[in-house]
C-alpha cells in the first residue's frame, strides 16, 4: 500500500494542526488543503508545500482577486484523496457529507457535528476498532475526548458505575476575539445535563455520565472536575498506575508548580511543543482522591490540540491501514513527539 492521500477541508484552529501532523506521518501525504477565502494563512500553506483548493466557485473568484494561486475546486481535490479530514466550522461538515458520499471518498468529521451523521464516534485509546473500515466517523470534541480518555481507562481497570463531572470551559480560543472577552461566569447551559455527558456515551455507551458546564473568561484550556464511582476497590496509587498506562494522559503535579492552566501551557512551550500544544489530557496527580469506591480528580484539556492525534489515528482506522489501535497510537505519538 502506498501512502494514504489525505486532504484537509478547513484550515482553522484544528485544520492547520491536522495538516502539519499528517505531514509528519511516514504513511500519509497531504494531498491538499481547502479554504474559503484568501488571508495570511495562504502564504503559510504555500511555504509548507500544501496544494491549495477553493471551497467553491465564489471562493475561487476571491482567490483570483487576491492574486492567490489555487489548484482547483474542493471537489477536484476530494476525488484525488483516500480520506477527507473535515475541519470546517460546526454544521458545515454535515452539508459536505453528500458531496463526499457522491464522490465515494471517506471522511472524518469533528465534534461539532452530530453523532447521528456518522457510523461511529471515535477516541483512539477507547474504541479504535469501532471505526475500522468505516466510511464516515466523527472525532469527538475536545472535552469529550479528555473525559473519554480518563473515564475509559478507569472503566478498563476497575469498571465504572457512574460519572459526574463539571466542565469549566474556556470562553474562546485565543484568536477568536469576536467571541470575547467576557466578564462573567456563564452556565453552559443553565440546566443538567450539558451535552458533554451524552457525547461521552457515544464512546462509552454502557456508562451513566452526567455533566454540567460553565463558561469562564479565559482562553487557555478547559478544566474538568470528575467524580467516578467504581465497581471495584482502588487506591490512589492504583488510579495513578491506571492513568500512567495511557499514552495520552499526562500526570502533572500542582505542588511542583504546574498549578494552573497558564503554567501547563508554559510547560508545553518549555517541552518544545509546536505552538505550545499539549495533546495529552493533563491530570493533576495530587488531585486524585478515593473515598470508598468514589474517585475524584481534576484534569485540564488543551482545546486547540487534544483532538489532533485522534484525527491521525482516525485516518488509519477508516482506511484499515493499521488494525491495532495501540500500534497507531504509538506511531502517531512518536511522530508528534508525545509521551
């Protein structure tokens, strides 16, 4: 089998990161990138060597006016690819699905789309096999990915009866100035459950998961406060060992100075991570507590990058090029310099 031909539809916060991650894979090639309008990122796309395609005929005219060269329309690119990674804004992916279907290309959607749109929702370390050789799958949202990773490992190790979690959400991504700043704490929504619990159940359907969420005036990361009731006894040390087995959970220690989301982002920069990204979910080890069979812990999710390795694994899953989830996770982590 030759290299998997991957195109990225949408070049925003996630799309640009996925494109760069695909480029690092020995078994994949970036066949092209789709954009709707000309801006500074077109120059970055050219420098990275990604062929640029216009989302529509209207977009094509705007690129011509800006004197930006494009290779053709999005449909031209889709016909050349094995997989489209759809990184378009929420709701747009659903509009593209009939296009992908008519062309016969496989597609990976993001968490902003509905579970009902696809054959499977996906978190690599939890349910990789569910996505094998599927036409359409969805990489779940940043918060759902973070919750699914840690809850999934607890369930594998001890069994989980139920989960209650509070999500303290960032207000917007750092570049999204139109969405903030806000000077408020906003229930999101002002009722239970928030959408995150049902979304985790698309990954772990046998678990009872109830969540609430609050939007906060920060742009760096999300924080989750999690309470899981286990089916068997476990100590704090047992839970630490459980999380340590994951390749995408990073245990951190507040007592050593990693006591805030700002400190975690600085830590990622000090690690030399591109863009200061931290695709692992960061669990404060000193927050882990056990009372009876209830486990409590806090974790932080870097919303700009946590789903990037998941998208790479999803490409291998839908094409069936790697059938073992653990092997794909290892390949992806090595290429991205993760633990």
